[in-house]
C-alpha cells in the first residue's frame, strides 16, 4: 500500500506541477516551475534563478544530495525502493503487465502457450499502453522547459521547437526500454548508487532485514507440526519469488537489494497464514538482530555523528541560500572587454577598445539608467544603436523589465599619451535607488609596455 501511495504522489507531482500557475507580474512567465532558457531564467515558485546565480541551483543540488545521504543513513536504500524514477515507472509498467497478462504464473503460461488472437491482443495491448505511458513521460518533461499550455497545443500541430520533439522522443524510448525491458537490471549494472550507499550505511541503519535470530533454524512446515525447537521461517521461498532482483534476503544485505519491501509483505502474509507473528522480515538494523541473537535488548540510534552532520549541513546550506535570496539586489552590472582584437588603431592615431555592457534588471518594471566613463584623459564613448548628443559625458540606457540587456560600448582615447595597459572606469546609475555601480576594465593601446 505504501508503494502505491508513493507512486501516486510522485507521478502526480511529475505530471501536474507544470500546469500550476504562479503570478509574477505582467509580461513575466506565470508557470510555477519553468526552466526558461530563452529568457535565461529558472523559475521555482517564489524563487527565480538568473544565469549569474547558478550557484543557487548548485546549492539546492547539494542540499538534495545531503538529504539523500541522510535518508540512506537512517533507512538504507529506501530512495531506490520507493521514489527513484526508475523504480516508480517500473512499478507502473509491472502493474500494466499484470493487468493484461495476469500474475507471474499466468504470464509464464501465456508465454509458453501457442500464438492465438487472445495472446496477441494481450501482448500488443500491453506494449501499446507501455508506449502511451512512455510518451506521456517524455511529453511531460518538455512542459518544464516551455510554457505548458502553449507547448501542449503546438506540439501536435507541428509548430513546437525541434528540441521539444527530440527530447520527448528520446525520453519516450528510454522510458519504454528501461522500465519495460531492463527494469531492475538498471539498478544493478547502470546505477552507481548501490556502490555508493555501502559507504553511507552502518550497523545502526534501518534496512530490509531477515531476522535470523527468530527465523533460524529454518525448515519446511509439516502437517500437524509445531514450532517447538525451530525458527519461524518455513523455507517457503516466497520472499525470493516476489523479489524483482531474484535474491534471497535471508542471505543478508546484498548489492542488488533495492529495499522495495515486497519480501516483507510476502513474508507477513505467510506468517499470518501459519499463525505466527509478522515481522520475520522487516526494517531493522544489523546490530539489533545480532543483539537479540545474543540474548540482549536492541538499541536503535537515529541520532548519530553522520546523521547529525548531514542534517546540520542541510540546514546551514539552506540558510545561506535563503539569506542570499532575501538580500538579492534588483540591479547588476557586468563589463566584458573584447579579446580579439584587443584594440583598434584609428587613422588619426586614436585607439578604440570595445566592451560588452551587460545590465540585469530584476525589477518587474522597466527602468532607464545613465552610463558614463572616467579614468582616461580625453576619452569618448558611444553605444552602438543609440545616439548621444555631442559633448555629452553620460548617456541614457533603457532597460526592459525582468531581463538582461546587452549594449555594445566603444571607448576611444588618444593613444600616444597612454601606456600599453590603462584602467577605465564605467559607471552606471540605478534610477530606482540612486546608487552608482562602477566597474573597472582594461584599456589596451600600442604604447610602450
């Protein structure tokens, strides 16, 4: 039941989130979660990450990583068994397969049976539904990169970008083959996490565990035979049959185990049938089982050095991200000097340097800024595409709302009186706050080095 609830929640989040609206202002995308590459922004509800703020995204990934470390230290590979996308879609595919072809025994009989209309209908129907699910998976992915209602409408009319068709098709194929054909083999041979999780667990971590202190010695249950002098395990091997990896949990922790807990459900069902307490296979720690086997009382320690450290790091990094977002300025300036050529020698002996002036307006309203230069005697400047009155020492630059504007800035100065490398100050005034933002840039000439 828990797996079905988790699967419904995770699939619901994946398919529904792109359709959630989040008002941000006129002219600004109102999709709650959107990776807007055209607008050079990533929206996540009340958070907006700009290109120069990619470190916030890195911080969120680090927090998620430590969260995964924490969960693994507490509950083993519960992520793999319940919320990993490969597991979620594999479970969904298995449910479809069971709906068309029946349980494992029925599927084996169907595979051995000669081809008939009934067999063909079941097989073809299963694969059609698999492909539909795979297409919906790929189609939902592209909704995160474009406005969901728009891309959903244009996708079927052939007006969507080529990248939308490419990624939708790629994820459709990978979902179909990985969840439909490879399934848990992905977890064993392609995923690095089984190898990593061994370093994150210890004897206090709760894992899917066979309680050998209670189950041994195991033996088949005979009619009219009690449980005196023996363990509760009747060696029915139901735990092995339901395991998608085909392993025997009674052999202890193994690389292939994804903690799906299907063996727990199967064993509990058998224990109920034979009148024994459930929990022969359960979430438990290696230390607890060993302590009970020695006649002691087990101790469970959730607060350990590693779990406290992971939690503290998560809180600390999250706090830094929130502080940074709270103090985020609404205006930023960046100056990039042309590298090739570093300067241009004019016919009259003057030297011209080119710069790219990038201004970021994070306000939801347009604004006009004033730009000026200083630090070079006799220097003049111009902005490509904008006119400046003769003799003016500053120039007005219009900025669009909630965007990044780039201007081509050309600075000309007498080259004979300047060294090979000088310093130029470019100042932009923010009209909303009245603050001046100055950036220094190199001015190159052919002067003496």
